[in-house]
C-alpha cells in the first residue's frame, strides 16, 4: 500500500487554523510538464486559534523557493506539506512551485483533458488545462492551508498562449498571452478553478432583480456548440427560480460554465466558474435522452444554487459536507418539482434513495449523515451525505412548515454570509426562528442506519388509534440507537374509497407512540407516509387486499405508487421462494390505473416499472431468505411477460396515448409521453420478439426513442445488428458511445454479461482512464444484477481486477466504483467466498491507494 496506516481524522479533534488568510495572489505559467505557480499570500495570526503551527498542505508539488516578507526561508518539506518558522505578526508568504498537469491522472488539482499517455512540453492538439479542487485538490497546485474554514479573496494571473484563460470571479486586465481575474468574495481553496484551452462559448445575459447585468457563458471544445442551448436555458431558469423562491441573487458580473470530458464528478460549483463533466451539460435531441435533459437541468441548478448554499456560506470542515450538499440537493429537487411533475419527482427520488442510500445504511459502509471520522474524505461523497442529507432537510421543512422554513433560511443567509459553518449553526437558526428545540432532531445527523417503523391499529366507538413503534438496527460502530423525530404524514380512507381524514402530519418522538382520530363512522384504511414524509422502512403487511384498495383509491400519488410497488414486490418474492405464479389480481388492478388517460403519463410509466432485482434481493434477505440472483431475474422476466400477455388488448391504445405529434421538446409533457411509450414497448417486445422495437429503432428521430428501442432489443437478445448500426453512426460522439457501452451490459442476458464485458474492454473505443467511459462499462455491468453475481464469481473477479488497475491511476473513481461489493453478506456462502476473495485480492495490491484501502477495509469489516 502507499500508506499502510492511513491516518484517521476525527470530528472531535477540530481546531481552527492558526492564521487568517487576508489575500491570495496566484500566477500560473502553464506548461503540460512544467507549470510554474507563484503564490503571494498575506497571513495574520488567528486570535481564535491556540495552535500557531504554520503548516501548509502540499502534495506532488516541487518547491523552488520560498520567502517571508521578502527574505528567503528554507521550510521543512514532506510529501504532505511544509512547516516553517513565521513571525508572531502579519506577514507575506511567497513561493514558487512546479507541477506536471499532463501526468496528473488522478484528476485532482490542475490536470489536462483529454489525458494523453505521452506528452512533451508542447500542448497536445485539443487539450485543455482544468482543475478539480474539492475536496483536497488545491494542495496539488501549490502550498496552502487547504481546509474549508480558511477563506480569502483571490487574484489570479494566467500566462499562456491559449486563447481562453478563465478563473474565478470577474475578469480583469488581459492581453496577448495573459489574463487576470479577481474574485472579491472570500472562498476556501476547494472552490478555486482555472481553465485554459481552445474553447467556444454560447453566451447570454441575465439581469438580476436588483439590476445587475450578468454575462453568461457556456464554454465547450470546438464541435460541441450545438449541444449548449439547453444548458444555458437551464442556467437562466435556475437563476430566476432562486430569486423567486429563496430570494438569492447572483453576485458577480459573469457566470462561466465549462464542459470537460475527463472529470471525476458530475460538476463543481467553483465560484463564478462551474466546471462540468461534459455528460452533465451537453445535450441535443439527436444525442441525449429525456433523462439526460432532466439530469442536466437539475445539475446546472444544483451547482448554481451552491453559490449561496456552499460558496457564500461554506463548511467549517469536511465533516459538515451535508450542510452544503444535503441542503443544495433538497433545493434542486424543489426546482425540478416546480419545473416538471412534483409527484413524479418525489417518487423518482425515493426510488433512487432506496436503490443507493438504503443499501449503504444496511451494510458495512453505513455512516451518519455527518460522519464522526474518516480516512479519505473522497469516500464520503455518498448517497447518505447527499440524498439522505436532503431528506433530513425535507423533514425539517415539514415539521416547521413552509412559512417558518422560509423565515429560517432568510436568517441563515443573513447571519452566516461569508462564514464557514456547522450543523449546529444550521439547526440553531431554526431554533431561533421557530422557538423549537431541535436537540432530538439532531440525531438524524449523528445516527446511521434506516429506522424501521411498525404499526398496530384499533377501532372502537368511532375512535381509530394508530400505535407506531420505531427501531433502528445496529450499524458499524453504533449498536444502540435512540428514538428519532419522525414526521409521519397520514390520511384515512373510508371503506368505499372516500378520504375521511386528509393528510395530517403526526410527529413521533418516542420509541412507541399512539395517535387517535375520533368521530369516524367505520374503521378506516390508513394511507401512511404520504409523500414519503420520512426516510424509513415501513414494516407493515396490510395484506394484498388493502394494497389493492390503496392502488385503486389513494389520493396521494406516492402512496398509490407504493401500494403497486408492494404488490409487485410480494408477487416477485413469492415466485422466487415457492414458485408462485404472478399475482394476476395485482396486474388487473394496475391495468385499470395505467389505462386511465386522466393520469400523468410519466406517473403511469412509473407504475408499470417493476422493483429492481437488487431491491428484491434485499427484501428476501430481510425476510430471512438467501437471495438467488438467477431466480430473481427469472421471476422479474416472468412477471413482465405475464403483464404483457394480460394487457395485450390495451397496449395499442396505450402506445397511441404515448405518441408525440410535435417537434421534439425535452419538457415534462413530451418526456412523460415518451416514458410511457418506452414502458409499453418493453411489454410489446415480450409479445413480438422485438418487431416493434426494431421498427422504432429504424425510424427514431431522437435519442430517447432510439435508445429505448435498443434497450428492448438488448433485453430480448436480438440486438446485434442494432448495436452495430448504433456504433457505426455514433462512434465519433464520446457521450453517445458511453450509452452504447452501458446499455448492452446493463440489459443483456445475465449469462452473457461477463463475456460481453470482457470483450468490450478490448474494444478500440474503451478508454479506461476516462471516468465516463469506465463508469459506463463497469456501471452497466454491475447494474446487471444476475450477471454481476454469476455463481462462479467471474463477475467479482472481473470488477476487482479493473478496479486495481484504475486505482493506480485514479483512486477516487476506482474507490467509488467499488460500492457494488457492499451488499455481499446477503448472498449465499459460495458467492460470499468469491466476493471476499476478490476484496482480499484488492487489499493485497502492492500500491493500493488510501481511498481504496479504506473502502475495502470497511467492506471486509
């Protein structure tokens, strides 16, 4: 290993940095192998700090010289940074370092895209310099206190012959071979950004509500300008929405976005210069699906919203990561709900939460929304921090109400603008604004695991009583859990389907708590967790009759979808465990719902979707049955086949309802229709072997229809010609080819998944050093549940081998792609032995990174 004993960092050990940074001046002289960075930083003793050790982080940088107040100094330098004796008074630190961006394959700090195996001092054609500094990348650029609580204004000068030279803030002087930038707002180093290259921009303007005229630019490589219209439109909508809903106004004269092909994340909110993975910003109807358009709209909003919730107010330390990410995910979810369908967005978020975050909570990688410790902060950019963090914000809003939430947010922005804050600061704002005591609610930030909720009911003399019990199972490092605050939204339906009690929010604070409803004529049917009001597991078996009743009558879209989901899950589990035939009563009830033309097509498409195979595996595990991935796959295919056969009389009419007779638009109305059409086509493929899919593939004039048809053909194992045609048409488009790699592995027959994955790694277009391409192939493969979990362990060995290879180049991406192994303990003994062996082989790698070492160690326990 590179570090046999990685250092563990603890929240309890936080101390402020010994010095305040008053101003930062940086000069970059760009070169692929020998970039020079000159820093001039004004420091002053921090009166709030007890430790005045002068330590500056620095990794993979060569120090050429250093001065304090103009006098040469010789610091003590290690591979982690430097220390130096400094005056007990304000002073100016100056240093020059040399770095090699072209060799920075980890894509942290200053690097080049695209990556090149062999590069000299001359810039390769089409290459660009770019940065990624969150969480700890700035220390790979120059020596600096690289921690989020050190904030300062930055002045930057970039020297290069490249035509476009960008950094944070507002543009300053520029001339032949240089450009200067000034960012007046204090920021931590993780928000620093620099981009230089031969780029083109689509531009627009936005006038803020106070009259500031803002120039908007979306920068891309030549040839991509036709894919920028949607991104710029989404930015304008985001800026307007944040003013109208949160009262937040943009604070610079220019807002730049740059699309980069080689990027470990989706995007980065650097102040005034957002850097985006090209997959998260470039879109056209011919090359992008409806889902791509919606994702781009949401990510652009997310990064823009960070301007206040993350930049103007940032984190005191990385343990507070959920402070900016949970809040901003919640805000971007609100935005998407307003732009599109709120019920569909909520259901989609729950599907994602259960598919990604619940397995974290239930496995060896479980951690609180605010962790207590870490070895590599990169490993805590997780669904728990982001998605569960957003759920916690949503619960807080439900508990205090919309008006109090708005009042508290105004106070938060007013009180903490320009500060690096903690969860305690955030909750104190709500306590001061509402008068509530949130000490118990704070447990959502400190306790890991998903609470489980059970219900007992009684009805007598017109009084209906609901007694809830909550329990959170033990997780690594936390055996005993205290009761959480649970906002439980319920409604009550009469036996004839009328709503007799509208949505009511019950606030549960005890391990066991009862709530009563009086004056009822008959025992009601409860609709529980409306809108998924709390991220919990409801352990309630009301029986198939109650679920069918709710599917038919519930007025809450989430609970109606949940009823159908529960029926599908029960049917699949019964097929796996005892060979039961698919539940035709469920299919007939669902048929009545999905043929209702008054319902949103997007909602009906969600209703047709079945639980994922991983979801069924987890449900079987929790029920005490060892999941068999092959049996689960067969059960899912059988239920889908039966659905198609029982619905074949209505499929033509459903397809007609899903048709779009208008020029392509990625809006909610058209996207919903195409989603319904895709669900119908999947069913039709069971009946015609792919004839309708082949016709749609041949005639498709947009990527949504094309990829939907291709997916149906792959699933039917009838796609070789279509895959070849797709590749021939799109081999020159890197983002479309990512789709090609992913879809054929995700949907191919499981028994062919490993062989196909191995063959694709030998394809001339497979560049394993590009994060998007690596994620497309490996992510598609691991999403093929039965294929990845092949009984002989070949899938595990395949993934582990490639993770070891990538770890030597890009530890961050490799470690994040290791998470499919986290559920290994729910499978049979043979599969567990295979996975353990694969993880042990990874752990034994000679130069394993700290990122991967921590992940593997936690999974092995």
